[in-house]
C-alpha cells in the first residue's frame, strides 16, 4: 500500500493571458474549481496508475471537504484517515496559468496547518510499503511520519516542496528526495556548477538518493554518488500545474510495484509529461494504459 500524508485543497484554477504583476489586474479567460493539494495530487497520480492508495489529511467541515470526499471515493482512494478540523476551512489554492502554460500559485493552508502526527496518523504510515510526503503540512508532522515509516521499513519519498529548510534527521529517513531546480538551489544554497558537483552537495546534505526534476529537460537521478540523466518525453505542454506531483506519485507507485529507482523515474517522466499536456492537475493524470503508450515513445526516442 502507498500512503500519502499531507495536504488536500480546493484548487481554483484561472486561465489568464498573462500572470498578474504587482499592482496589476488581469481578466481570466476561465475559472474552474477542483480537488488538489500536493499530497492529494500525488495520491491520485499513484492511484490512477493502479496503486492501492490511502490519503491521510485534514479538511475543514465545509462544502470543499464534501467535494474532496466525493473525489476520493470516485478515485478509490482510502479516506478513513482524512480527518475533520472544526475551526479551520479546507485548504485552498488560487492558481493562475498563462498562455505559455507557466503558473503562479497562492495557497491558503487552512486545515492542512492542523494536521498533526497523532497515533492514528502514525498507524497509517507503519502499514505502508511506500510513504509519500511533501511540505504543505507542519514540518513536525512530516518528520514524525518519516521516522515511523523508516523504522517500520517503508520507503519514504519526500518532495521538498514548497521548499523549506528541514532537519538532517528527516533527510536521513528518506529513501529518495525529489526537488525541482528551484528547490535544489535552495537546498544546496546555490546552484552547483555541474551534476557531479550536485551529487557532492547532496551527499554533504545527508541525502542518499535524489531526483532533480527539470521540467521539459527531464530529470536527473542521484544514487550512490552517481548521476543518471532521464530524458523528458517531448510533449506540447499546455499546463504544467501538478506535473511535479504526478511525477512524485508515479515514483511512489513504481517503488511500491518493486521497480528500482531508475525504472520508477522513467515511469514518472512519462506521467509528468502527460500531466503537462492537459489543463488542471489531477484531471490531467494518466492511467497505466495511457502511460504505457507514452513510455514506448520514450524508448523510441532513446533508441533514436
Ligand atoms: P515542478 O512542477 O515541481 O516544478 P517540473 O516542472 O520539473 O516540476 O516537472 C516535473 C516532471 O514532469 C519533469 O521532470 C518532467 O519529467 C515532467 N515535465 C514537466 N514539464 C514537462 C514538459 N514541458 N515536457 C515534458 N515533460 C515535462
């Protein structure tokens, strides 16, 4: 089983001609609302690929929470430990996507800020084969879940996003850490000059394995002091919102299926790319059948 512990939001996605600059007002071409949040998205990505998935999260007691529950039920994600907070609304996010597919996001944490690592939450992670974690809930919750997961032999996949400094102990408890290039720069306090330097910097940070995602440039896997470039699948990107989450969820799914990290990363490249070809986050995630066709393309590209 894959257990994703963390955030769930109601996303308000706005298509805009250009992202508003300070002091500017822009008119949106369209607006849509749907369930999101990094941990929900990662759970959905793993579930759509065929994984057995549980989401552990906290919502408010409001209409947004009811939308979340309906979506979880429709997806077949276990939601017994999606807890309800009476004093905070369900988290929300306001996402502007411009004509080039670039995005700007404001998140209101709401009930996510109240998710704590209670015994109930810890019990979920020790039952898991793979635990997906991201940083939209209190750091203490993430650290405690990672500790319990690692102690019980579960593989912890940590997406260091949105970036914040984390204790070394948390990094040591991770099987793999996933960062994009901005998060890498913050993690290493500077962008290292080359991938060999990055490998050394990650090693100094106490990270055993890492994947750096590079958008349309694919990703780089770091393991045992070595680095391997994994190419992106070439696609016509219309909205990269949630590509990183599709990628992380697919890595978790691959590991739960018993794939090695390189094979899981290749699978995730396909999932991330496909997610960029359609608007929205979760609405754009592929099933295993859709991804299968895509991965054949990836192989053909590597051969060519
Ligand atoms: P984040 O959304 O967290 O910043 P990235 O933009 O690096 O993450 O995207 C995560 C992964 O999704 C990439 O490593 C890549 O595999 C895939 N991906 C994202 N954007 C594209 C794109 N334009 N074309 C192909 N693959 C993409």
